[in-house]
């Protein structure tokens, strides 16, 4: 594979993570189960798998307090994000009533914006649309712009006021993108999300209420920016008991009939592992089916996902927050993203969140030293993203049955093919036992000298990185024969994520 120059910043960051080349692959007992794996690269499951599946929510306030310094995104954050080229970034993430006009122009002239999770309820958006576009240019990111269908400063807009504000915003984006992101790339692919969780507290709109605003906005956007992807609201949590009441049960079915023909996609926010990854995929599949009945080109946009920390019967929920972005959260999130790679009905997925508050923190912030460091979940997703190729192809087995995880499997495996005969095998082990994998690619054992093995291995508790131990869980990397154990097998430890990049057989 072609070597690319390493930037000075990236070299400095990698110098901080010596374990990338440490920890020999002998973490599996000799008598662990040996699993033959067949990759059949001629059997296509999905062509052109989108890198947007490795995306992130970017909540403006939770991001700016940790990631912005002197009006610019911190360069170390940019380096951590560059390997996710083509990722979709949702901005300003889970806001209901973001006021974009208050977030543009010179900082001294920007107004305070009301936001539910901001201390004191209001703040100035230092990470406004201009800074967001500059970040997209730096990381080759694809923006998903959240539109405001609700209102501002505690006031619900009249329909015409809502239309005017969002069309002005779309015009601003179209006008300023070439200036703020001058290089043609993913940041020029414009997508709009029409509102966030408006069926949920505190707004609680019915399907009819949402449609009365979304439908005219869809029609207007189609007129002024026909190339844009338009994504409408799916039911926020259809698995929740509140969503199964009589007035809510037909929410997605009703909206699909009214909005699918004019829109490109529909959103969903799956959080696991109370409900398993398998169960969440069943909800995604049903949502896609409802919309594709009216528009076969419809796709699902997973605009939030992540592991939900368990709620203790006694004590504070905060004590379990480590489960979200810790090593156990990394295994769960990798499993979920793997489940989407071969699924052509899913266009994008955004991990919640790229911020420094709350349970979900992809890149963490040590406030005492004002330094950033990746979470284990970051490294788990990097393990997969570094092996992402063009197309998803057949692998046998794709799932290995098991009982420890509620989804009913121990292993999930995904195979991909790229140009020049390059192949990859990615997977997650959700069990408490190790496996030795023996891959065969199109009937041939791969060349041992051209292997690249990457892994993230969790502990039994699913612990997190911390200010005191920033490198407790990071990506291990082994090349060539050092990636193999006895007999040429690949070790997959318990509770781990792995990828194997294979040169031409």
C-alpha cells in the first residue's frame, strides 16, 4: 500500500500512544476455538459503502467549550478526526430551536442562544455555522444541517416565519460554503434535517402537527436547492412505551404517506445495549420499509446512536456514564456500525456525541491541563474505519451464535473489497471467550507479510479512559507475521473489536 507523508502534528500525537505497536497478539489461549472464515469477494452485498456511516453529532456548546480555542478548532482535534474522511457531522446536533442568525458574524456581535443543556440556559455560539464549515474543510467532513421548525427564545414561530428563516439559512449555507470550504469535497454535499425529536418532550408534536410544517418546507427547499438531501423526522424512540400509545402508534406510517415522496431520508435515534443491536436493526428495517413503500429511493439516517448507560436501581446514573464511551461502549458501538455496513437502506450514522459534557464523549477534555484525548469508543471506531474499503462482500460466517450477549451472537463479521485486490475483514467479539480466526480469501490463504491487524480490547467492566489514565485503552496495531499466532491464525480476544487489512492474495 502507498505510504503517505505524516504531518508533524500527527507524528507528535502518535508519539503519545506507544501501545499502538505494543501488546503482542498472544491474548488468546492456545486451546481457544478455531474458526475458519471464508471471504467471497465476488458476492457483492453493498456497493460503495458510504464513509458517512462513521459520523458524529456535533453539539455546538458541548463542543466549543472543549474543542475551540481563540476562535479556531484545536489542531489536535482536527488530527484525531482526519482518519474519518467523509464522515457526516450533524450540526448543531440535538437542538430544537437553534437560532442561526445569532451565531454568525463577528463574535462580539453574536447574540446569546437559548439551549436546554447550557449552564444558565443561554450562551454565545462561538462554534457557529462559519466555524463549523471551516472544520468540515479541515477534516473532509460532510455536513448535515439541522433546521429549526419550532421557533426561538421560547416562542413558536408562525408557519411563514418558519419557512422564511429556514430558506434564508439554506441560502446562507449555499452562499458561504465555497468561501469557508474552498476545496471541492464532502463539505459541498448539502443535507438538511428537518427538526430534532419534535415528537418528544417538551414539544410533543403529533404526526399531523409535524407534517403541517415539514411539507411546505420540503416543497420550498426542493425548489431552491434541488440537489440537497432532505431528511425528515422519524419517531424518536418507537421502542419506548410512550411511543406505543394510540395517538403515537401510527406516527411513522402517517408521515411516510405524506412526506416520503418529497424527501430523501428519515431519521432514527437508536441507543443500545438495553435493547440489543439486533433489536435496533429491526426498528431500522421497519422504518425503511414504511418509507420505501412510497419512495423506493428512501434511506434511513441514524442521526444519533450510542450505548445507553444502565440506570442503577440505587445510586446515581452518572456513576454509569463510563459505559457510554468506555471500552464496553466501544464494543457495542462497533457492533452497531458493523451491522449497518452491508445494509443499503442506511445512508449515514452519527455517534452521539463529539462533545465534552454528559455521558457520551468521543474526544475527552482534561479540564485541569486543558488537553484532549480519545475515548476507547473513538479507538474502536478507528479500528473499523482504518479498514473501510469500497464494497461489502459475503463472509461466512457473518454471525456466530452465542448466549452471553442479548443479541444472541458471539461474533459479528463483515468483509470488504477495494481496488488492487485489497480486502478487509472486520469484526466484534461480544463473548467472554477468545477465538482464533483462520481467514481464506476467495479460496486462498492471504499473504502473511501483507497483513495489518488492529484491535481494541475492553476489560470485563467496560472501563473508560480517564484524566489520570488517558491511554488505558487504545488501538493496538500489528503488521505482517507479528499479527498471527500459531498456525497462522488471528487472535480475537473476548470483548474486542478487530480489523484485518489484507493485501492482494
